[in-house]
């Protein structure tokens, strides 16, 4: 047991260290290149951005109406109230709880692309994605998102029973909930790596249990990054995916298994 704990602590530290260099890795290798070749991707992201923008536009419009009917002495108070509403009614609702999983589902195309590009650099092989592969990855992320939302609630509910016997469940339960959420956020990203080597979702989850330290570090940092307004929900998944791919390529053996070599698509099948 001590060896397992020590190993997970090592994984956790290694992942955090790798996180620090992920941004430089993205910039150095220009991982965004090729992404905009997906013509349908840009339209989809614009659509999502419009939906999110309407939320903030409504908050701003409400504030503007108040400002028109207030004198100058109240403007500072109103401005402060708008900032508070933007966070509480906007970002806090969109990027809290299960909505983080929903955002990962919506941003699967980014995760899929970045994971493939990072693997290309590590293996030296060109991995051209097909439309069928992306659709399969999108469906899989949807399945994973639903699964971890359900499993998260079940695990927290089961953990509440022994916690209730301690008499301080009000103190311990929030911590347990966060650990569970961090793990499943990390797993959602790690599953993209496992998918490249043809593991099923069940196999991927079992595999990730050997790398709990990685999942917790990935999920914990991603949780924080996604809370950053505007850029966080995009930057967070990118850095999480790059970090996951670099760390797992270093400490796992999936890429060494002959039966788990990513297949290279024919040129005429590419998206």
C-alpha cells in the first residue's frame, strides 16, 4: 500500500512539473496548425461561442438598463454588481459541476486534434484522422461524460455513509467531492490517450486506476484553468491533453504494445 501511495505521489508531482512546460510545447510545435483545416469545426465553435455570448449579453443588457435609470453616484456600485453577476450568473453556472464535463464534450474536437498532434511528435508517425474516427471519438466522449457524471454521484453518495458516522461529514464531504471530480475530469482527458491505442472505455477506466496520481493532477489543474473567464475553457483542455499525452507516453507502455499501435489513415479518408 505504501508503495502504491508513493507511486501516485510521484505521478502527481511529475504531472504538475510537465504541466509547467506544456504551454511552451504547444507554442514550440505550433499544435494549433491543421486544426482550422476542419471547416465544420470553426462553424461549430462559433455556434457554441454565440450561445455562451448570449448569456453574458443578457447580463450586460440588464446592467445597462439599470445604469440608464441611475445617477452617477451609483455607477461604481452598479459596475461592481455587474462584475459579480458576470461571474455568478455566467462563468460559475457554465463552468461549475457537471457543466465542466459538458464543456469537455463540446470541445472534444480540440482534445482529439491536440492528442493526435502530440502523439505524432512523440512517435514520429503521421496520424491523419478520418471523419469516422472523429465521430467515434465524439460519441465516445459523450458516453464517457454521461458515465462519469453518474459514477461521480454514486461514489459521493456511497462515501457519505461512512462520512456521516464521523460526525464531521459537513467538513469532509466537500473534500471527497472535489477529489472525485478531479479524478473523473482527469480520466475524461486520459481516455482520449487510451482511445488512440484502441482500449475500450471499460479497459481505459481500469487502466487509469494505475495512474490515479496523473488523473488527480490533470483534473485538479484543469478544474482551476476552466474557471478562468473566456480563455480558460479553451486553454485548459489543450494544456491538459498535451500534459496527459507527454506524461502517459513517458510512464505507460501503451505505445510499446504491438497490438496497440495507432493506425494511419489513407490520405483520401482524411477530414
